[in-house]
């Protein structure tokens, strides 16, 4: 327990913030991009980000 005491003490001073709307949906889109970049040697990063941007724009537009 003493190894975690500094974390527990510091956590009490943090200002908690609510996640922005649709954050989980946005994370799920970006998770696929990160996964592809990390696991595929020939990943086309520009294409992946472009596709993700379109999906994210759609999610935000449905707001």
C-alpha cells in the first residue's frame, strides 16, 4: 500500500472533468488507426487518418 500512497494522496487534488460528448465513439475510430499503424508495416498513415477524419466528422455532425 505504501507504494501507492503518493498516487492516492495526489489523486485527491485532481480536478475531475467530464469526458466530451461522443468521446468513446471518437476513441473507437482512432483506436483502429493506432492499431493499424502499430501492426502493419505498410500502413498508409495519410489514408488511415483521412478515413478516420471522415468518420469523426460524421459522428460530430450527428451531434
